[in-house]
């Protein structure tokens, strides 16, 4: 199997994570024979999460399982379900899934939060900003968000279809530096290890190339929709966003502790820093308008602060929430690009105002920053 030096492997340790996203598949949470929750496994995962938080890491879980849990309660037959049956099963199962996480994490005095998303929530810039802001607030308040695709309303055209790619997008959205995909196999192999005894596992993939993508086979689980191909696609998304990713065997009790202790796995090296990658993405956008600011705001922005309405002197162009705008100083020189949290009309109405006055001006509460520092590339 592929090997790397200790120096190359050193950054690829879960204990080094500052913000960790963990993806859990249905086959890990739900017993395939009975359709019941694997409570002992979930208790072990909760212990892993508590240990990671004890090291100072922030944790987000991306979890499947709602349909698998709901279909047993509703007595739905084995095999492929119709869209309507899947949505009904998800509606029943989501309640049970959320309760299971709540109870497992409460043992460690950790508050769980449920966040349901669809593909549109990360493709549409306004929804993307709302999702990012919600997750950042929840993480900042010390909770562990449990993210799942909103199967009760999502149709094929607005679905991710697998939680591997959803987890990668959540990792990029939240600026995570590590993503762990808990799988039915302990990493990426040169061929399917279940059918080819000569298959070799990679310890470290420096870059996702077409050759690496071609090696990806499919999963073997009866419940899991995401095969190795979707995991490699997730690796491409995550690593391009500056996030290291690991594929490890999830079926063992305390899977994160096992990976940290040296269990076989495959790491994918990040391509740069998460924040730097995000800044490059924003900087490459075409601005839909311009926000002019005063000298005080220029100094504040250059010192790493967010752009508040009080420092805005003029608003030009037509733009919606989440769209890119140029930020210009008093002399007209462009300082950078940012994703604005208000429409052009709203920005015009609150320019020059203090954040505390926003609700009185607009008639509803708004966000304190016009452009948050994390959504800005100067």
C-alpha cells in the first residue's frame, strides 16, 4: 500500500482539527436487518465528539438515517421507495433521529441542533449566506449542529442525493479544516477490496487526479447511496476549499478515536487554507454593484473588521442578498469584493445608520453587518 513520511502525515490527524465535520451514513446508524437504531454505536460516536470538543475543536455532524428509521415505523417494504414514500419516511424518521442525537450528546452535556438543507441552500447565494450564518451562530453558541438533507421536501432536481457531497459542501461553507467520512471501507483502494484481493489502499492522496477518480468503485452497503465515487468527488470539493479529508471505517465503536489511534484510513491533503480558498472564490466573482465607504470604514476593514452600515456613504447598482459587490473608499479606489447581506434597496435605506437602527428603518430585524469580514476579500 502507499506510504508517506511522518512529516507528510503529521498535519493529517483528527486531533489537529480546529473545526471538524463528520459524515455518518445510514448503514452505521441503523441496523440493516432490523431497521433499528444502533444506540451503542451512537453512544460511542457521542463520546468521540465530546473528546474532540475537549481538545478545543468545534464539531458539525452530517447524518443520514431519517428515511431508514422512518420506513420501519411506517411498515414500508424493503427495496426502493417512491419519492412520496421516502418523504413520508423522512418526516417520521427525522423526529427520531434528532431525538437520538439529542439524548446521546446530552450525556456529555452537549446541546444538539438540527439543520435541514437542500441543494438549493448552498447553490443560491442568498440561501448560502443564511445557511452559513445559522451554522456559524450555532457553532459559536457551543452546540453541535446535526445537518441532514431535507428529504421531506427535496425532489430530485434540488437534492444532493448523497451525504458525502453534502458533507463536503458543509465543510467548505463553515470553513472547516478537516472532514471525516465514516464509511463501510477503510479508505480508497486501487480497486474494490471486496472483490479484488490484490487491491492496495492509499494512506495519503496528495491531489485528486483523473487517475484517482478512475479508481473509485461503488459502495457495498444495502442502505448507503454514496459509493467511493461520491467520496472522491467530496474530496475534490473539500480539498479545493482548504479542508483535509479522511475516509475511515465507521462500523467500529468510537470510529474517530480509532482513526486517531492509527487505524487504516486514507487522507486527502488540503489544497491551501480554508479561509484563503474562500477569499479567492469571492475575489473571482463579478460585482453586481458598488458600496462606497468613508475613511473610518476603510481603516476598520483593513484591520479585519466587518463592514457596518454606519460607514457606508453611497450604494450603486442593483443587487440582491448574497450577491457580490465591490467595496470602494472615499477616492473611488476599489478595496475588494464582498458578499452583501442586504439588497441594494435595503442597503440604500440603512446606509450611514447604526446597526441598532436597522429594525426601525426596515421594519424588521436585520444582521448587524452589511458585509461580514468572512464574506470579504480585500
